[in-house]
C-alpha cells in the first residue's frame, strides 16, 4: 500500500473558473523522493498545500496509510514543511526556531535540547545555535528551516521551492545536502520545483504537472529518454519539434520499427512512433533532442537519410559543446517555435568553416526521433 494516495482530487479556489488541481491521482511510496515539476501556475503548490492540510480539496480523497486525512488539521499529519521564503521567526535564535515544532507538540524541555542539537548536527549548523536568522546566509537559513522540518521526526517532509532564492552554486550544494539527508534518514520527501535539473538531481520519481494535471510520472531517466508527449519532452531537456503527417506505415527493411512521415514543408523523414494505428489524417509531431542532431553543409556528409534543410542563425560556444541555432527552411513562418531548431555539437564534431546565414542540413537517426 502506498504511504500517500490522492484519488480524484480537485481544488477549485473561490471565484476562479479553472481547477488549480484537476482530477489528481497520485500514489507516493514510503521513503521515496518525489518531485512535482511544472511551469508556473500548474498546481504544484496547491497539491503540496492539500497534502500538508493548509488547503482542503474541493472533491476527492487524500489518504495517509490508507486513512482519509481531508479533515485532519496540519499539526496532526506528522509532516514537516519547508517553504520557498525562509519563514524563520526573526526574533528567535536558530535553536529556538528549531525547537518551535517541539514546544507546540508539548515535548518535555529536556528532550527538546537533545533533539534540537541532533537536528542542527544533521544540517551541519551546531555552532550557529545562538545566532538570529539575520546573522545567517541564505543557504544557512534554509538549512535551519530544514532542521526545523526534520526535528520532530516527521514521516514526510514537504518542500516548496526551498532553494529558489539561492544562487546557483549554493543551490547545487544544498541539493547534495538534501540528497544526503534523504538517504540517511529514509524519510519520504515531496519536493516542488520548476527547475528541471534540480528535479533530475534529487528525485526517485518526478510528476510533470501541466494545468493541474500530471502529464507523466516516472523516474528522471524514463522522462528524459521516453517522454509521453511533446510537453514532457520540451519541459525536461531541450527539444526540437516539427509538424508532420503519416506518409507510409510500411517502411524499408533497413528502417525497420520506424514510420515514414512528411513534414508540412514536404520533407520525408523516418522516426520511431509511440502509437500504433496511426492514420494519414492524424496530425503528428516529430521531436528530436539537440544532442542527437548532426549538422553538415551538404546532405551527403550526413550519416543518415533524415535531413531537414535550415539556415544557420547563430553559433554559440558553451565551453564543453557548441550550440547551433538554425531556422528550418520549409516550415511555415507563422510557427516560430517549430521553425527554430537547436543542435548541441561536441567541439570535435563541428564542421569547419560554418558561417552564420549559410544553408545547412540537420540530420538525425530514426531511432533518435519520436513521433507523437
Ligand atoms: N489562494 C488562491 N486563490 C485563488 N487562486 C489561487 C490561489 N492559489 C493558487 N491559485 C491559482 O491556482 C493555480 C495553481 O497555482 P499554484 O500556486 O498551485 O501553482 P504552482 O505550480 O505552484 O506555480 P508556481 O511555480 O508559480 O509557484 C494558479 O492559476 C493560481 O493562480
Ligand atoms: Mg508554487
């Protein structure tokens, strides 16, 4: 049995037309690190607030250990919470902040001192116990918030963008720290972010949210290698897209397992299909990740039949790779997102003498492209 179950959960805020959480079904296993990832307004915080008990669902069930908790107040749910802004009490010392959840729960004073020291040790802040929050850096404040969420040994820790106020280096340090704590404590963690690399670093599984619904729920690797749809493909990692229709479901033997499609610009391409039973009237999207693109000045230099013609718009050195920006020549001008393609090319694989404005071929192997 899952530790936490959402069953057909809806949340509609008073006065708003759309549901912030729209028929959510989600099981969270004991001890797992689950991340809710999605664009702004997709319902991540609302889902966390429903779980913490700060909001009530408009419909549906939320269960902890198989028991309904919709009417259980937050402090009886045994969940630690860390928010985006540090939300420490400014007039209290670090130790007093961390002790707060224990005093609320009427833990004896002698136990409080021991538990507070242990919680501060977990986040490496033992020597900061007597400081006030404004005498700490952002990262240290967020570690205090984490200690405060862990001090009463909750079954579940909920974190809503806890690292978003930190700079990149500190954020990455804290990600490793949270990973370590998760491993050491074995506590179930539910984490909210709209940063895909953060989600991939931390999570056992990621739920990709869009408009109050989960588009796909899987491990980071599965989401990246086998996205369920173009939204997931574009939200996790970079992705190039072009519209197409089915040209033939019969393919030559050497392109086995793939289907042949025709872009709106009239190019024939082979790619893997997610769906069986496609028909000629389906409108399809072909997706390729930038790291799978080959670029060449002429078609003959590609190692694949698949070729889209483009114009080189920009060539950017990114240290460990080159980022090429190209505009597809045969795509309708009205669709700017499709017309612009990106390629990620290793320094050694960059053709010599490319100049901005020239024509080039973008190639990819059928097995590296998906049809949705
Ligand atoms: N208290 C509220 N009253 C009315 N509408 C709300 C309230 N809180 C959130 N919403 C709406 O519900 C939707 C989902 O919001 P939510 O805060 O859950 O999104 P989110 O995924 O956390 O976004 P972000 O990444 O910006 O934090 C949004 O359209 C938002 O405007
Ligand atoms: Mg939010």
